[in-house]
């Protein structure tokens, strides 16, 4: 059975941050906890949010989100939320602070360790409507977590797990390209390729959801056409707007599921949290696309040809090479070896990929041998 949902109120335009007080009031947030990270604070973006909210708003700030959110960070932020008597959350930053805020939403209203609520542990139905309201403000164009029902968090036992519930969906998302102006080129590239990977993987996922397919294809077209401009000129506001839209659109299509790119990235990212998720997605994409090209759903529906058209390519066979070429032009690593990944790590990566929640929504069900071949091709 297909289920199609689009629920978050999205404000997207230059200067949209000015709408934050009204959005907080609309969803019933009067004493927010702002979840962010040290980089966002250092860039002055937290102060812009504080100035927008005004001196009369009682709030607390947690800026200890690591580059990959952890259960320990969630615990610390949840303790601050309780101590400050907060009644809602504002997530400010990339996917990590937004996902961390979703973890906090679970932790402050649900008992037990966080893994109890992980998707692969059967925890999704245990997440209830008791979670506090969340307003998400992305400062990168990559994960799209501001419109997604899921979060990826490294739990205490070291696994990088997904948490999925429609109750975790932000009540509002404020997409202001002015907050992404000046983002360093390498981070712009890595997050941008993350958005492109989302659009591609969700489109290839076999679930029946025509609106999501259309949204993903349009997002891919926008992201592919503007990512180089955004990387080349950090002050290109139009390119920044289009990349924010591509990021949002990829995540709006998450409800179809993802695939082997994310199974591998989640697993490897859990083994080495210092590795950037978007960079890993860019590296894995070509090998996974070539693997998926033999899937019945991809061949019969000419899905690779439709991807090629959105990317301005003449033929489906050009998709994987074009992604490798784009990754190189953006200055990102094109192989796992450049990140210090060795064949000795393959067994643990494969074990995690097979257990990941994205594994079963790939258009072809991968075996351990298939994953090994993809890793070898990506080395």
C-alpha cells in the first residue's frame, strides 16, 4: 500500500528568517530550546536568530551538536530542555543539529535509551504525538531534514541508526538562502551532492508515489544545474536558493525510501563519524547506479533515462560517469581510498549496510557480495 504525505509548512525566500516569531507562535512555541553547533554560532547565524526572536523571548541554547549527532549530545540537550522549562525546539544548522533536535524531541517525552525508538529495532510505532513542536532552519543545502520525518543518530553502542515517525516532522521549515551565503566551497559541494544523491535514490526507489517522483526529478534538475555556481561563488543568492530547494525536494521524496548509497554511507559513517555523509554519498552513487541499472523497475520504467534527461545528458549510460566527473570538478574525493578506507574495513561496512533501514528499499536487493563489489568499485 502506498502512503503519500506532505505536511510541513515551508517558508522559502531570501529574508524568510523574519517569519520565525510568527511560525513559533503558530505552532505554540513560547520557550524554545535552540539546537545548533559551534560552527553556526561562530558564523554569527545564531545571533541573527536571537536578534530575530527579540530580547523578550525566554530561551535556551545548546550548541554542542557534533558533526554526526550522537545519543550523548541528545542527552545533554534534553537535560537543558528540561532544566529551562522549554516547550518546543528550534533547530538551526545543517542536518546534524536538525537530527539532534529530533532526538531531543524523542528523549524529553519518551522513556528508555534512544535505540528503543530506532526504525530497525521496531521503534517507529513507539514514537508518539507527545513530542514537542519543532521549527527547522537549515543553514546548508544538503540533508533536507527540515521536511523529513527521520533522523540519523549514532547511539551509545556505536551504531548509526535511523529514527522515523511522522510525529518527528518539523511543524515549520524556514529556508532562507541568505543564511547559506558564504558557506565554504567544499562544504557547499559535499552538502549539494548529498541533496543530489537524495533526489536520485528516492526517484529510483521502487515504491509507487508519482508526486514524490516528480518532486525528486525537479529537485535533481535544479541541483545539477546550480551546484557548480553555488560552489564557485558563495554569494550567488539565486544558486543558493535553488540548492535549498533541491535539498528540500529530495527530502520530501524520502517517503519512497532510499537505497544502497545510504546503506553504505550510514554504515561507514558509523565506523568513522569524521567522514562527511554527503561526500560518501557522492563516492558511492556511481557504483550503486550501475548496480541498479539491472533492476527490472529501473529498466522497464526507463528511470535512468529520465534521470539523464533531468541532468541534461543524452543517454542513461552517461549518468554514473557524469556524477564521477561532477564530484571531481567540485574538488571532492572520488574514491574511498582518499578517505583512508581500506579493504580490511569492508566486512564491517557490509555488515552494517545489510542491517540498515535503507537496504530493503533499493530497487535491487543487494547481497553481501554485491556490497563488496560496490565498495571495490568505489575504492
